[in-house]
């Protein structure tokens, strides 16, 4: 047994925990214990009374300090708050003896008082008593849970059957649910694609089931959206090869990873559901925004449509202060990088990372390669691969005008690389040495100003390289980039050939680098930074200093890209225009079309007219037993019965007509020995050819007295490879239509001139003069010459003079600014091609060859047919092949029809001249206001029918009735 009466061998004995240690030295007094000098009162004692200082006179003594006599060698007594009684010293000594054994044991006579909630009212007035709240929610969760679980359903919420879960477990499950993870309480249903709870009715202490269900909606949506976005990321990485879609998937993956990391770290210290909901509110907003983008993107067909969708989404959120606009801007920048990279390669600002885009490839983005085929109304097929601008693959933030500029710049650049590979613009090393600016989104005015300055600097540097290339005697193979001309120091190795001290210093520096810690190689991710800022925002998004100075979103693409695109367009347009006029003689080829297709060459028109219609020339028709004399031969249309001529006749009749009529401007001599088979000296291998026609057209051509008798004859011209950019197949088709019409007019001019020769022809019988026929000759000659003069003078000559002035203006710019021609971004080869096409459109409008003028042209052809019919009758009568009895009646009938048709034609022309809107087509008033080289309205369709009316009649001759 021990000293205290407890058996030390008893395993279940409770020792005296407050007994003094046996190792304590004997003779030490009891008052040596720690805090033994401290006099402790009962726990129900109060602080000493606070006495207000009299001298302050202040009623509010909240911050006053009581007079407590603490000293360095004196213990601090605690006084009991008893105003009417003072402590007894004997009682104090008794209590001290009781507490000498254990200072922590309390007397049973003084029970511990129940602590109360303190308030400011009780602090100022000790007699104040708090009133108990009448609301059950103020009574604590236990009372609230008891009311919810009662069968009587006092609160009328029907929560008696709900399972009450542990709060920490439920909060942890909500966190996993919001992050898209399965847990004990919520599992992911793969088939139905949503989270399902393990218990249909559950709640936690202090909350009703209805309130939790409403709160649960946010976490459900976050979890389902997270799963959906993760599925989009996985699908994009596996199935899609689209660069922009992969970039979007990477951005979505960054979003999910940032949310997982940020919310998992933020919720580790919080167990409150309301705090968890507040943390998930910004995540819920950004997830919904991304889900909307992904949903809209899933319906898009290509990358460009996806970029348009994101751009439009940003525009909708531009004026909202609570929107994740900055995050979407970063998304737009990242997703646009592949498309902007291709645009830089197409414009020549960057080296092409893949195979060079060519006409024999598949195309990419808005540049499509197609085998273009043209089939004109004669059945001639023209085909070949070419670059086509696909407007469906142009993002919506790029205007159609800017898209065409971008396309034409790249197309002209390919022309340079194909035909002038030594030019500085075609050399990637020279362009790279000028440090061309990259195409990137800029959303602040400060960065936009820098973009413009970089573009101007790049343009000036590249201009200097082009000037050096254009200098006489410059060797393009030795043309060094600008960056290499400044550094003439030869390349040296790092170690070999260096002193030993330098080698040792390099080795020691390398060792120190390896001994140091690894640097964080992870680049700064702007998207992650913006997401962290947005997710940690407490209700109000952070204010950005540059948000006020940001340009509107509708102007951002224009300000970010146009300075660079415009600089490159000016350089490429100026270079290509110079090469077309100087190296490829574009002006000579255009003059060739004027001389031959438009019958502007008088020698050619005269020789062709005689070769086709002159009856006095020797026939080229092969005849049995008759040898050709070798004199000039012709087809003699109108004086033969068999038509059309054979190919051999056509060759003999037209031999030398083209080659002998062509006078090149720069030729030193002219070859007169050219034949139909050898006309290679003509630009574009110009020659006569037979037009492919349908059966109905061939049937009409077989009648030598029909208007369509010469429709089979055409001019064949193929522009050299560089010039098809300006002389396109469509333009050649329009030239062919004009040539066919003018060939008919040329025939009619010859026919009406020949009518007077028929009238002066007399046979031996001396036939009397027919007054009706004489009147017919005069009126037909007047009508046809008026039509011909109007066509050639007003239609062709006046319009072509405008075109020549424009060509001369371009040549003046080239000659006056040798090596430094400056053209705008809208003054390239494409604009010259459009201007050329507009010239032909205006000519065709004057000649009634437009589609809306078919009725007028048909009426004119009917008049031509009547004149040809009268010419046939007059020729037969002059040769004595027609009887006198029926001749007069037939001529009278033809003349009446002719007069009636001419009257109708003049009436139609008069109505057209007075018709509002006829011939008032303008091209682009906004472009004309800019004053560009090709932006004027000098080629607008002008109503010139009044000029024809003044030629035909001025005295209402055809409106009067004539008795015959």
C-alpha cells in the first residue's frame, strides 16, 4: 500500500494527479510553488469598479483606465464587485488555506456562474437585461432542426423526411460538385450528362431542404458545364486538326485548370456554404460564358466563323462592367494567332512555315485554289487553276474591302515570286531583315500608336532595299539584307582561337549556371492571370487604368491590322505596277486590243473589209481546173452562193492582214514576210480563229445574206503569263463580243457604200431609175453611217481616250519617281483590272450590248437584216437576175418595213434618252471622295443616246407619213 492508501499494483487505480512530486527536496516551503503568491478569487468575481475621474467631466468613460495598484514587487489583488460589503481578512486567510492544496479546485459552496452574451447595453448599465428573440432562427440550429424534424411541421416546409448530413461532408461534396467531380453525395450520370444526388431529400443542420436545393443549382450548373467543357477539350484534341479550334480548346483547358487550382485552395479554409457560394459565383459566370461560346462554336463550319462568333460575343459584353471582357480579349488573341500567322505569311510579312501556297495546292483559309473554267456563248472553254477569294472564310471583323486588299496583295506577291524571284519583296531574308511588325490584336491606344510607327519604319526600310535593287548595275544575288550591312564583323567561335583565360572564364560561368537552381521556364500566361484576377474578385471587378482609353471594339481590328496591311499593300502595288509597265509591256498589249478587237487600227479595218467583202478581189475558193494566179484574194461575201468558206479559203484570204497591220511602238523594223501560220511576232500570238458555235448559230451563219454570216470569225489572243492578272478571260470574252458586233457594223458600212455602185450600174437595156430604191439607198446609208459613227466615236474612241489618260498617268508616276513609285493600298493590279473591265462595260453599254439592252439590239439587227435584203435585191437587179414586175413591189415592201423599224428605233432611243436612271450608274461615291487613282466616276455609264438621236434625225423625219 502507498502513502495515500492506494495499492500501486492495482491497474485501474486513479493516482492523485495533484500530489507533489516525491523527488521534491525536503524542507522546501509550500509557498515556493509557481504563482503561490497570487491570490485567486472565485470565478464569479468581477473587475473592480471603474470610477469616473471628476476632473474630466466626461460622461463617456469607455476608454478610461482604472486605478489598479500593480507594483514591481507587489501582487495584483482582484477585488470583488460588492458595493455594500467589504471582504473579511479572516475569510481570506481561510480560503487561502483551503486552496493551498490545489489552486485549480473550486469550493462546492461557490458554483461557477453561467456565462452570458455580452452587449454594449449591459456594459454601460449592469442592471440591463437582454430580451429573448421571438424568432426560432435566433435560438440556434438545434431548435431550428427540432422544428423541422417535428411531425407537426410547424414551419410548413415538409422537411420531416429529409436526411440530415454532416455539414463538413456536405460542403466537401458541394466543392467537388462545383468542380465537376463525383462524390459520395453526387455522382455523374454519363448517359444523361448531369449529376444526380445520392439522396433525393437531404439537408444539413440549420438549413431547410428548399433553401439548399436553390443553392445547389449553382453548383450543379458549374459541375455540368465543367464536364461539358472538358469533353469539348478532349474531342478537340482527338478529332479536330483545325489550329484555331485547338487554340480554343487549350484556352478552355487553361480555364478549367485555373478554376480547379484556385477554388480548391480557396475553399480549404472555409466550411460555410454561403462563403463557398460566394467563391463559386465568378466561376459560375465565366463557365456560362465559355459554355455559350463553345455551343456557338460547335455549329460553325470553319475557324473564321469561330473567330467571328467570339468577336461578336465580346461586342455584346463591351458595355457591361461585370462581364469577363478582359478574359475574352485574351481568348480572342490566342485563338486568332493561327489565322493571323497565315495572314502574315500570305502578305509576305513572315516566312512560310509549311509548304509554299501555290496554284497546284489545296489552298488555305480565305485563299481557295480552284480550276476556273469559263465557257462563253460560242462554246470556247477556258480553264486553269487560280487563286480565288473565299468570302465565307473571312472573319466578320475584316471588312470585304480589306479582305480583297489582303487577297490581292498576296496574289501580286506570288506573281513577284514566280517571275521576279530576285526582287527584294520576293526574298524572305531581305524582308525579315527589316523587322516587319507582327499582326496582333491591340486593345489600347498606346499600343495602336506603336503599331503605326512600326509599320511606317518597316515600309521605309524596305523601300531602301528596293531602291538599291533598282540602281543600275546592282547585282540582285549579292543584295544583302539591311540587318547584315550594319554588321561587318566576321563570325568568331566562342572558344577555339580564344585566350586560355577567356576559355576558363566561360567554363567557370557554365559551372556556376549548372550549380544554380533551375529557373522557372513557365512563361507568363496572360489568360491565367486574368482568370485568377476574375475569380478572386470580391463582388466588384478590378478597375483597369487603361479601360477608359481603350478604343471601341468595332474599331480595334481596323486599328490593329490596317496600318501593317496598308504598308505592305503600298509596297507590293508600286512594285508590281512598275514591273507590268516596264518589264512586261502592258501598255503595248492594251493598245493591241484597241487596234484589233475594237477596230481602232485603220489599216487593219480597211484590209479586213476588203478581204471579206470586196467583189473585185480574186476568189480564194478552190476551183477545179483553174489555177490561182497568186494575186490578192478575198472571201467576196455577198457575191457568192456557197457559205461559209472552207478553212483553206479563210487562210488565203486573211493571210498577212494582222501581221502587216501591226506596228509595234518599240520595234526597230517591221517584218513584211509574216504569214498566217507564222505570226509569232504579234503579242499574245494574235491570230484569226473560228468560233465554236451551236447548231442554231451555225444554221444562221450558212446564209451569206444574214446578219450572222460572219459570226464564226474571231480573234485569238492569249496574254503572257504575267499579264493575265489584268487581261483576264472575262475581259477577253467582252473583247470578243465587241469584235463580233463591230464586224457586223463594218460589213453594214461596206454594204451601204456599195448600194450606190449598184445604182450607177447600167445594163445595155438602160433600166429606168427607181425612186423608191434611190430613197432607200440614201436613208439606209444615213442610218448605218450614223450608227457606225456613234459606235466608233462616242462608244469606243471617247471611252478609250479616258483609259489612255489613266494609263499615261500611271506611266508618268513611274517615270517621274524612278525607283520610288508610290501607290495606295487600293491602287494595285486588281484595281487596274477592274478599271479595264469598267472601260469595256461602258463601251458595251454604248453599243447596246448589255443584257438589259437586248430588245434595242434586236431591233437594230432587224434593221440591218432589211438593209441586207435590199442590198441583195439591188445587186441582182443590177446584174439583170430579177424581173421588173416584182422588183418594184418587193422594194416598196422592204422600204416600208425599214422606215417603220427605223421609226420605232428612234422612238425607243428618244424614250431612253428621257428615261430617269438610264445610264446613271455610279460605282462608289465613297471611293470617289477619297480621290484615289482608280476611284473616280469617269467611267460611269453615261446616257449618250441623245448623241445618236442628233445623228439620226433632227427634224422628226421618220415621224411623218410619206406617200409612196
